[in-house]
C-alpha cells in the first residue's frame, strides 16, 4: 500500500515538473497581449514571440456604439508593430449617431445628401461634374476638405476651374494664383511664384504677349500670368 502511494506521489511530481517544463518552453521569450473590450465580450489573450506582431482580432460589438480601433496608451495601435513587452490593447468606441452631409454643386448635376457616423470621416467623396470645368475638390468652411473628422451636419461646396481650352478672363475677375509669373507681360522669364494660393484681381489684359494677364490688388501689381498660372475663383 505504501509502495503504491509512493508511486502515485512520484507520478504526480513528474507530471508537475513536465507541466513546468512545457510552460517554460512555450512562454519563454514570449509576451502577453491582452484585449480589453469594455463589454461582456472577451477576446482571448495572445502570447507572441519577441519581435513578432500580433494578429488583429475580429472587431467586438457593443449595442448603441461603433467600434473604431484598438488603442495602446490612447493611440491607435499598428498591428505591424513588433512586440517587445506585455501590452494591453483597449477598444475605442463612438456612440452610434449619424449626421447629414449635403453637397452644393453649382451645376445641374446634383448629388444626394448622405448620412455618416458622427465623429468619423467621409471615406469616399463623390466627384462633382460641371460642363466646361474641371472639378478641384470639396470645400468645408472655406477650406479644402481633406478627410478631417466631422461632428455636425455639414455642407460641402464644389470648387471648379475652367478647362484649359476654355480659359478666358476679363478685367475685374477674381483669381487665385496657381503657377509661375513674370515681371513683364512680354518677358520670357518665368520664375516660380511664392504667391501660389493668393487671391488677386485681373487689372489688365495684354494681347499678343507672353504673359497677358496683369494681376494684383489694392497695393499694386503682383505680376503677369498666363492662363494656366491663374484660376478663376468660382
């Protein structure tokens, strides 16, 4: 009886040592990546080898909210990052509220309003068509919309420029400088303009000249431009 008990104890000790060995082999030089969802849904902890990346899990769900991203220390986590220590990734949520985006095209080709998630960006902007013009982009609050987050109903306004073959200007037109200029209407000198993006007015037009459009403001002449160096402000 004593012998049998001794054998059982020895077997238990051996199994215990084997489990420790297996654990050591498996976890040695590995790091723990935990996922906190903020919900009852649990995502299994991952153990990743040093300098390896962790696989992004399926997005969790939370009623009344939309999952945005996984964050580490308040910043979006890059799942291509190499793991060098234990980390905890936290789910970022935003409340499921929607806002209306309307489009003002200044052409017969209207674009229907769309709904987007409040606090998100417009993933794919439509293209506005206007006969005789090239579409430049959408402006929001007098600035070119460049994918920033929108939190309220918004109206995007289409901006265009005349197709090059249709460009013609008249004195008094308001233009924005988009290219090089000259100091003279008849010069061939064409330096890069440091005034690109500035709004100006056409003060004069010179026929049969290299740079026919004299542009400036109340302070005087800015320079002389070709048609493809200025853009009508629509």
